[in-house]
């Protein structure tokens, strides 16, 4: 049976199932719909089925819409593929270290060891602008209030870029290699940390920069034994959370510039921190371990999400956690239960950065394989054509894997 005929039969079965008839006839028709729906879903996943649909697809939009509705309601496709591959973007020549979306989600920035920042159009996945540092770019962040991008580099500088012109408007000298940075919620201050984590010489510092005056307003120094390794702003704008090489996390109250509380539980240096949108949950990533914390009680909610975690981010709706792993995968977790939802395969190197689009419709992952990959949660696939397009990309991803040299 051709794919087109299968779709027509499926549509007809759906109509029949809705007509008033004897109970037995209704049950038979419903079983037929379920069976054909499963066949259609399986056929669409196959490369042959996708291309046949594209070739034979009729202009009857109602058939596509009805088929999509039935597949979404009755097939196991949504549970088997909760997040689906969207595409890959190539624009770096070395490891990708950091990813960030603009506040409207139209742009994705990636920074890497090749000393460049690539700005991507999230609609067409094309690189629109290339920005440069003179050494590795390890952190990028978009302003939450305007068209500004901040980048931190091992060349010891933080650059502020005006994205309307593509020019760096301000350069802040940190004095040593920048490791991480974060905007305050109102976009007026940047917190940045510096220092070589592998060095036993010199202090590690956190700087707070007034962006209007372009000057340093506060600095926290730590000895080599407890170097600062990660920083994130709390949504209340009154606290900054910093992580140490020792495995301790501190909350710094910006009203007093003093440590107000600590999280203890890691035994090695912490490489990444993330907060949910209301600031009630904190996630920390240390060597081979990720922990989920209750921010108010400072207690660990989940002792270990996974092993080999390098990067972490939370979905905008606060329901999911995405982690990038040494094992070259991305994993999606349920925030409330800490249960694994799905594992995303497709990278060929460590996944060093993950980021959600502000509206939650896209997840980006950056890797040591020099690629940025885009993923779409199935809950945001809203038409049969979108479903076909995304399922076709699965075949493209498999083809890319086949072509990858050993």
C-alpha cells in the first residue's frame, strides 16, 4: 500500500469511527484507526516513507491536519520521541565552549576555542555574523534588556557587542583569563570570574561591572586553594551564586557584599551552575556529578542526576533539565522527579554547552565536535508538515553519522 493510500485510508477510518453505528462496528473502526495510525507513524520515520510522502502528498490540507491530530492523540510517537532532531550548524574550527540565545530567541551565539563568536539565525540556521577575540571564547551571554552581547575570553577581556552594528563598544580588562560571566536581571551589571583553575599561583576573582559607567564596582578575591569556577545571578537581582574549585557553593548578598549562605555536597570543583526562572531550584555540575538543590533550604533534592555531566540548563517552563555529557549525548530530565525522559544522540564529541530558546521551542547543544545541534520538543511540533520535516532530519542525522570518519 502506498503512503498516500495509507493516509487516505486512515482519514476514512477516522471519519467512519465518528459516525453513529452499532458498538461492535465502532470498536472495529477504532481498532482499525489505531492500527493504521501506528503504521503511518512507523512509515513516516523511515526514509522511504518520508520521501514518498513528499512526492505523493496531495494539496488536501484537511487530510494532513486530521492525520496529524490522530497521530498525536493515538500513536506512541510523542512518548517515544519527546525531543526530536532539527539540524546541525557548522561554523567553528575548534571546540565549542558556550551557547546563549537572545531574549527574543531570534539569534543564537556560540563561542569556542577558535577565538570566535558565531551568531546564528535560529529560523534558517545560518551564520549571520562572526565576532573575534584573540584567544579562546569561553562564555557568551545576551543582555536581558537590549541588543547587547557580552563575551568572556582567555585573552583576559570582556567585550560588549552592539548587535545592530556588529562592533564591540566596550572592552573590560579582567587582568587574567575570563572563565564565566552573567548579566544581572535588569541588565545593568555583569558578574565575571577569572583565574586559571589548574594554577597554584595567584588569586581567583569575581568582578562586578557597572555597564553604564564601564567600571569595576566590586571584587571578590579567593586564594588558589578555593578558586571561583562558576557564577550565576539570582532572579531577585540581590544575590550572586558562585562555585569554588573545592566543591562549595556560596551565595553573596550584594547588599552587604558578604557570603550569606553555602551549599555543601560536592567534593571536586564545580564547572557549571544554573537556576530555574523563579530561583527556587539550583543545579550544580561537578566532575562526574550533577546535583539539584532546594535554593531556600540549601538541601540537595537529587544527589546525582547522572555521571560525566559537563553542562546544564533548565527549560523556561521550569519542567525539564537538559545536560550535556562526556559520553557525547544530551539528556533531558524531569525537574520534579529527577527521572530521565530521553537521551539525544548525534554528537561526536563531549557536549560542553546546552541552552534553551526563551520560549522553550528549541534546545541547542554545542560540542567538542565543533557542531551546534538543534532539537525541538515534540510538544512544539504543531503540524503534519513540521512532523514530516523533523522526522526527515532523523534520516539526515543518520547519514551524517555514516559519513563521520572513525
